[in-house]
């Protein structure tokens, strides 16, 4: 490690250790008894055992806040407006809140502990989010590090209703050295018409709690819980050309969106361009399926690109980093007129695509994205 980084890293490590000690001591020494959570001016009231984070306390009552990181405080998704005094904003919250959100007392549900009666505001749609009991019907290898997980919904009987582009939170039970359950968010790749199933694309992340569980431990026939649907990554109405970009498991929401459009004829006034980037042939998947969809749906154009194709790939398509291919097509191939951007992938990929799109004249407010946490 560079000498200049040792001080900050050591400080961060000490702070994390102290936070853990304080949390453990708080749990062992303090008994807060029963406390009340008042929601939306008394429309709903829950009595819970005090001392837990608001995120978990609400989940215990069947109210699920979005949480892409499983409550680790690293995604900023579980924002909730707190109307009563719970103390100042924590350093773990402020990086995820704008000054306007701080002024309105938005807080992260995973960081605020319910130690006394609390009043909060929640959007009404959250009360339609459900926990699903499912069975693993199929696990399929798409690449060496991406699995397609197909879950059959057992309960509730009505299945799931969602808009293509939304995500579900996979509940990971304790396993191995991990003693507590956690959740991770994955975009659904299934079609809304397949209401009896939830399909997810899970890429193996070294050391990842959820991805290791899916890739190394989960088997067909296993029981799994999922929570959802969440998110507002969806197609906007209007005739603007859709410019979609993804890489790896970022394919998931676009598979759902594209097959829904082909199946239902939705958004008939939109032309659709989908750029999918991969390193080499072994990282690419669904290419034949999407090429067939392109033949069936004349207004859909699929542009896969390999940045480092290997001789054995026999690749005859576009080559180069997907942002380079995107920039060229925006300049030379795409029709003029209104355009909308739809992006799904790593923060670095999304930031690079936004730069290319805005440089090509697209307005920032017309670019929508789903960043991996």
C-alpha cells in the first residue's frame, strides 16, 4: 500500500472496529422494550422490539424497503423520511443523501435504529411489495461466471406482478461462516406474463456472499425466498428512440423489457437499439436468441460487441469497447430526433456511457440507469 494511504486506511479500519464494538455493546447492554413505528400520520402503526435498524424492524412487519446491499449501508436505496427526532445524520448516511434530502430528514433505514417511538413517511407502493416463497426450478450456466436462476413461486398463489426493468431482492440464508441472513438485489430477466416465476442472472463476484451462495451452494429443488418488486427502471412513454447499453449480467432488465415489448406490442412508436458489450466469446450469451428477436421485431436492432475477441471465437461482429461502438453508432447509424438512454451495469460503465451520450447531444435527464451496488 502507498504510504500516503496507510493513515486513511488505518483510520477507516479503526472506525469500523469501533462501530462494531459499539453495536455489539448496544445490543448486549440496552433493552429498549417495545416501541411504536407510526407510518404516514397514523395510517399504519407497528409495535416492535426496540434496538433494531428501521429496515429490519419494518421487514419483520411485512413492510420491505428497497435494499440492494442487504442493509450494509453501501447502496443508499433504503431512504425513508423520518418525522421524529432520532438524532443527527450519521457519517454512514450522508454520502448517499443530497443536501435537499438531508434538509427533509431523509434517512437510511439500515442505519437508523428504532430505540424509541418513531414517526415516518413511506410511499404507498411499498405496501404492495411481498415476500415470495419459491423453489429453484432451474439453474443454467450462461457463461463461466454467470448463472441463470429460474425460481418457481409457491406462495403467494397469485405469483408476482411487476413492470419489466424492476428488480427483486434474493434472501440469502446463513451458510458457512455467514451466521446471519442477508439480501441482495438482482434485476428480473423474466417477462411479466410469466407471473409464476422469477428469473435472475447472477454473476459470480469473488468473495460475494450472495453470488458465492448461488454459484457454489444452491441446487435445483432448493427453497428460496425473494422480496419485490422494486425499482423504477422502466421504459418511458413517447416516441423517442431507445438507446440501451449493458454488459454481463446487466443483460437482465433488457431481456425482460425486450421480450415484453415483442410479446405485447408495447411502445409501438419506439425504435430500439441495444448495445451489449463483452470481452470475448466466453463472456457473451443470449446472442442467438436476441438475433432471432431482431428478425421478429423490425424496429429492434441488436449490436453485440467484443472488446478482445479471440481467434477461436470466429467473431464477425463489432469489435472494441462498447462505449466506442456506441459513440460511432450515435454519430453515424442511429436515426436523428429524440433519444433516450437506458443503461445497466457497473458504475464505471454507466458513467462512461453517460459521457458518450451527452457528448452526442442527449440530455442528462433523458438517460436512465440501473447501477450495480
